[in-house]
C-alpha cells in the first residue's frame, strides 16, 4: 500500500512536467510579445529590449524552460510583474480563503448530495425521487454567479441572516469564519450537489438490485442499515470518483464565487493577474491548481482500497 | 399446532401486460422440526412462495394475500417493524446464489455478527466471538482467521457455509432454503446437504426446502409438495410420493429422472420428458393448470379445475383422474 502510494507519487512527476511545460508555454501562446506587454504602451523599443534581457526572454526556449523549472524546484515561483512581490508569498496570502471555501463546499456537498441520492434511489419512481431529481437538474442548470447573487439577496440583504460578502480568517474564530463561508459554499456547491446526487442515485439503484441486499433484508436489518451500510459502501467507488473529478469543477467555480462574494482568495488573484497579464502569477496559480488536482486523484485511488476490499494495488 | 400454516396464499404482481398470478391459492403447513420440500420446474412459483413467507416481495408491484400463520401469528398482519424482528431471527433464509448473496465489502464476521447484534442484543465483541463459533460449526477451517476475511477470499462452497452460519446464528425455528445447492459442484452439494441435516438436528429447526432436484428431495425431505403454475398439485410424504405419484405432472417429473442401472442401449434409452412449457400466468386459467401438457387431459379438465383431494391418507392430489393415474403408474 505504502509502496503503491510512493509509486503513484513518482508517476505524477511526468504529469506535472507536462503541466509545467504547458504552463510555461502560456507566455508564448498568448498573443503579443511578453516583453512588450510587460513594458506597457508607453515604453520605447529600448525599454522593451531591456526587459527582454532582464527576463531572459532572448535566450532559447528550452533553456528558459529549464531554468524556470530549476527555480520552481527550489521553491521560487518568480516575481509578480505588477506588484514586484514573490509569487509564492502572493499565493500563500490568498491560499487560506480558497482552501476554506473548497473544503467547506466539499463537506456541505457530501453531507447533502449523498443522502439525497440514496433517498432518491430508495424511493425510485415516486414523487420524492422525481422532486429530488428535478432539483438536481435545476441546480445543474443555473450558473454559480446567478445562484450566488440570489442567495446573497435573499439571505443576506433581505433576511439579514448571513453576511453579504467578505471573509474572516479562521484565526479570528471558527464561528465568524463559518458564517462568512456558508453562502459562498452553498452557491458553489449547487452544481456539485446536483452532480453527486445523480451519480449516487444511479450507483445505488444498481446496488439495490443485488442479491446481497436481499440477504440483508432477509436478515431483518433496518432500512437505514441496508441503505447506508450494505448498499452505499458498495456504491462508493463511482461516487468517490465523481467527487474527485468534481474538484476540477470546484476550482473553476471558486474563481467566480470569490468574485461574487468578494473573498480575497486565489480566484480573485487569478482574475487580477489575468487582467494585468501578470504571467508569473498566472503560471504559479495554474501550477498549484494542477498539483492539487493530481493530489486529489491520488487520494481518490487510495480511497478505493478503503471502501472496496477487492481493490488492491 | 403447526409451526407454519399457510392458507390460500396468493402472490400477484401487477405488470403492464396484466396481473401475473405467480402464486395462486396455495395452502400448506410445516410442523416443528419437519422438512418440507417444495418442488416444481422453473417459473412454477416456488421462489415467490418462499419470498412471500418472509414478506420479501416488493409491494408494489407485488401483492400478497391469504394468511401465513407462524406460531399462530398471521405474518401478513404484522407491521414492517414487527416483521423485521422475525426475519433472520425466527425465520431465516438461505439463497441459491452463494457467489452474490454475501456483501462483497463487509467481512464475513461482520455479516454473521450483524444478526446477532440486532436480534440477540450481543455487543460487538460477543457477536464476533459467536461468529467464530458459527464458522467452526459449519465446518470452515481456521474460523478465527476466516472471520476477518471478505467473501471474495472464499470459495463458493465456503460462502454457502457462511450463508448457513448467518441463517442459523440466531437459532431460527424455521429455515427456508431456496435451492441451496443448485449453484454448487456435485461433491460440495452433498457436503452442504449433510451439513444442513446435521445442523437441523442440532438446532431443531424446521426446513422448507425449495428445489427442482428430486435427488435432494429424496435425501432430506420428509414431506413433498409439488407446485405447478402457481398452484399446489400434489402433496405426500416423500416415500409415498416417489412410490406412487398420482398427479400426471409428478409422474412426468419422476419419469424424467435418470435411474441408476438404466441402460443407454436398451429400449428405454431416452429419458421421458414433459412436452410444452409452463403456461403464462397473466390470464386466469379456468380449468386444470396442467391441461396443456397432460397426456390424459379431457374436456372435463379443460372446464373445471380439480380440487385438492386426499386420495389416500396424507396424500393430496389435484387431478380428476388421480386414481386412474396411480393405477397406471
């Protein structure tokens, strides 16, 4: 098991290398001369040339790439063109709100979506099932920012139950942190909840047909024990897979959600960096998110072995 | 008083094409410690009967009517909650498919212990200890190790032993075995049957054995009930049934058995068969259910369904011509 995890970590290296190459190429794929973009509209050709040399842009592509990777491996993600601060410290400042939002959304989603899917499968074909699935289609169809604004309008402006926007660091207390995150997490979670509720229902429907569910009933077990222990554990592999895939959805959604709720996280940093064409920051963030995604996939694979004893690596 | 007394059991399923009368007015009883075999070909309602006894038929589309008295209580009038206290505790069940009847993601010990914790109030530790005892009882070597294993680590025969351990864990009064040996190798079949007989003697449970294997019936049953197209067509003590079957369907079933010493080259080298198939149960059958395949059917059979009559003591047959049939056999 441990050796499997180690092997998997080694195997992520080529993946990360390809990602790095792609991220680095952003600078070249993007239209225009990076040096000219950085120098701005007012710069003279001499200024542009100076910047080009300062950034090493006059050297061959592979050498530039090599030295860039070398610096990253030493923890240096470069310097922001706009703020002149190290990219790593910029990201570090913004990491907590985004990770908090994603974690909160993930927990909320699993707590809501999985029971909904289980109930829908158990009551398949009834009005309850149809209602849940109708909400799932609804949740899937509405963009995050629309849900966000509606939630903010109803629960923050109108009912004044929750703050309209902003973020309070966890260090300043668990409760304020939680209260600020509820609306953004619900908004971001809508699509995710819909997706996972549907997958849970489909997986459960298949499992509930199985002979061992009949055995469990013949043993006199209660409905909850049959659904949530005997059936759900068997349905877990596809559900865990989709939860993992959904992390990508969360990353994209977090960028939008942070804008709607004015959360000073990586999403805001990303948008600002893109608007300012701050390439080192963009590269750093994309690299980080890619790494996160690869990590989540590894965790998903390891989780398989926990839910299904037949899966061994 | 009989342990189990079933009167006029009707299990119908609503389908888009009409009502499927899978079991249509079957009555029987099982005494304490007795072994009753229910035989018949595929689709005759054996399994639906057994599932109905446990009320494991999904309702809807299914509908169970009649009465099922177990120790005097009508199971059909119990709440789902009361029924759950009986399932796995007073009445338990062994299924046909040992490969798929155990939950693949839970340990064997957990699956045995679960019923004990639920019905007998044992704690986790005690349930596990008892699970080890049960595994030893059903003849699984190294029970202390096996109890921590998952079903995929066991062979088919061992899994069926585990199913038996689960079924007998709470010392049930009645064990329903739905083709317990069909999916197993012949050598394993004999072992499992022997095990069931031993345990039955030890636990004192009555058994309802559902099978289409007449060899198994002869070996372990005391009384046999023959079903055809959702109805009971004959019932007799096992020796009596094999000696003088009265219903043409039972005669056909017995005629289809290969006999030891029968010659492959002699005149009767081809086994007798019953031509045709079980009729569709989606229309109500007016006359005798077996009329379409019966060699001695007459107009009388087409118009009036024969009632179940006790032709000789304890031997019931539903055939207008049963005595003639017996004379011919």
